[in-house]
């Protein structure tokens, strides 16, 4: 590969030792085991972004009316070759701080459809969705994946795989199974990069 691929992880859980954190740690460990590049982790609860208000600013000029932590996230999205979204399932959806990150991607929609930018984020990237939920009901993961489909389109990401840990309130995580799934997603991305002569 020409360059070391970089990964950006958007972490949606406030619990440092929870199931979502363990899944993300597994990804980071496997990414390093493949001898790939840096992993940048954005913790949504600590970033505490202002929510999008659809004020119209980004429909008239590039950028956002808010000067906050999304500037660093924007840079990470532009540089990353691999995007990870790690989230617990809260009420069949994303926790509010992580949803705020996705909603702030409105700037890319407006850049394309209001300002005529052909591709607001040129670099194509692979994506992995890590989810954990305390019940046996996996419908929330499906709803969240559908929401991610549109966000991934805006940031030029292709979902490689979803790894979902169910019933975490009662059962321990099957880390061996999660590790295999995460390895598979990374391997698929690496294989494509090698075939294409380097990260996209």
C-alpha cells in the first residue's frame, strides 16, 4: 500500500468499560494487529456538539455557523480511510450526542445540493458499525443502520459490516465472535486497498 490507512472512530457511549467500549477496543487492537495507521477516537459525549438547527448557513457558504468540535471531526472525515461508528442502542436509536454528530453532516448535503460541490468529501472510506444493546430485540440496530446509510453517503463511506452485541444486560460479550467479524471487515478493506494500489 502507498500510505498507512487512517481510521476515525465515532464513539457514542459514555461508559468507559461498557460493551460498546469493549467492541471499539477490539477494533483498535485488530487494526493495530494488521499494522495499519493511526486511530483517532472522537467521544461524542465529551465533544458535546451543538445540534444542527437547520439555520441555512451551510446552504449559502461552506462550513457551519458553529465554531466548535466539529471542525476536528470534519478534518478526520476528510483524512480517514476507515470509519467506525460505535454506539449503544438507546430507545431504538443513537444516543443524542452521537446523533448530533450525524446531524451536523448536513453541511455536506448542502455543499453538494445547494452549493454544487460534486463530492464534498472526496476520499472514499470503508465503514464498520459496532452496536451493543441490553435486550434481545435487534430492531434498533436495523433502524440505526438505515440512518447511517444516509450519513455514510454524505461522508463517502461504504459499510463493510455491522457487528452487534445483543442481550448485554444478561449475557457476557462473545468477544471471540466479535473479533472474527471485525477482522473480516478490516481484511475486506485491506484487500481492496491492495488491489487498488493503496488506500482510496
